[in-house]
C-alpha cells in the first residue's frame, strides 16, 4: 500500500489529476484510479512511464526513500557536472571520516 499512499500524496500535493496523466502519457484513467486505491500495482513499464512523467524516482513512489531524500536526489540531478563532482568528493571524504 505504500505505493498508493505515495502516489496519492504526490498527485494531491501537485494538483495532478488522473485525467491529466492519461492525456499526457496515455496511461488509462481508470488504471490510475486502481493504483490510487491500492487495488492494483503498475507493471514495471507503466511505473517507469509514470515516474518519468512525474519526474520522481521509482524508489520514491514505491516507498524505498523518503520525501526528503527524493528532494535531495532531485536537487542533485539539477546540478551541473562540476557541482556534482564537488558534492561527490565531499560525500566521499565525509564517508571516510565516519
């Protein structure tokens, strides 16, 4: 049920309707409704389509990472390659210290 909870939370907080997803992706409006109610789980192919459309990770929607971790991942993905290198270096050095 974590998937349904996360999907509903995300869609509600971003004011995204089932119909809008259907129009933009071709994923069935009724199928999305089943997912939101926890009555069905998406196939891997549909999960990838949905996550790409929402610009979230599969891990976030299925509940493997928190909202805060998802935000950090999003921010990281928006960084330039140089800034990513800086963060990677910092994190690698910090991991050694712990």
